C-alpha cells in the first residue's frame, strides 16, 4: 500500500497468529500494527486497493469466509461483506484497478470453485466466470497492469505449474506459459512493474 508492505497472520510449528506488521523499505524497518480483526488463522488471502488492504478467508482448523478492510491511515480493521457463500481455507487473491478478485475453492474437488469480484465502494462480491477443471488451493496470484494471474497450487493429489491470465474487460481466462520452476503449492507471487515473480513453495517430494 503506497510505499509500505504488510505481513500478518499465519502459523509456525503449533502457534497460530493474528499479528500484523508494516515494512518500510526506505529504512529497512518493521512496525507492529493493529492485530488482524478476524483473529488467528493461516492460508488467508489478501490484496490491496488504492490506500487500503483487504484480508480474509483462511483456516485455523475451521475454514472462514469473512473479509476485512485495513486502513493504515488510522490503523484499524473493519469487517466487510463475507467472500461468497462458502468457507475457504486456501483461496488466492489479486486486485486490478478498483476491484479485488478471489479464487476460492471450498473443497479439493474441481467442482465448487468460486471466482469472486469485490467492489469496496459498495462492499459487494459478485460471482464471475471461472474455467472448469482448474480449481485448486494454495495457489499464487498477482496482477500486472489490467490483467490478473493465478498459478501453481494443488487439487486433490495433483500439483500444478500452470499459469492463467484473467481479463476483467472480457471476463475471460487465457492460459499462459507454465511456471518454470515446476509443480508446487504454497508458493509466493508478486509483481514488480510489468513483470511477475513466483518462487518457494513445496510438494510432497520436498
């Protein structure tokens, strides 16, 4: 958000977290901010729109569909409309312009995958078209310009290395070149300028 980065929630060993931190790259420093309003969880999904951050879904043994808005100007969390009808423990989000998007699968099966568009101006989620057969959990998402991207992840016992591009103007998906690092889930992804980056993650093989 602006010139700052944010990190929060998650788990380590048996500990679950709801803390939230702001990173300032100008002086390489971290400042603890208000705890995430939804409580402890991991595998949450988030994105930023304009000057605010949005975070929700995830699990702590129970899956969630709640979504929250963070305002760094006043360091507060506000509960927004729930993200769809189903609880999700491994969703992935990205934002394009003034809208946020969530790819959320409420089961390991390809069926039941939701693709949702969030409009913070009216606090509303709209169900959008999603390609059948690419439902997954623990994928990565990022945006470049006017397009959004999701890739990698896992479905049942299948790991993915594919990458898909979403165009909100046509509400359509196009498959792009596979991720060069191979199949995996729980990777991380981000964009810098006009390039996207994916790395880390794991499979059952390590």
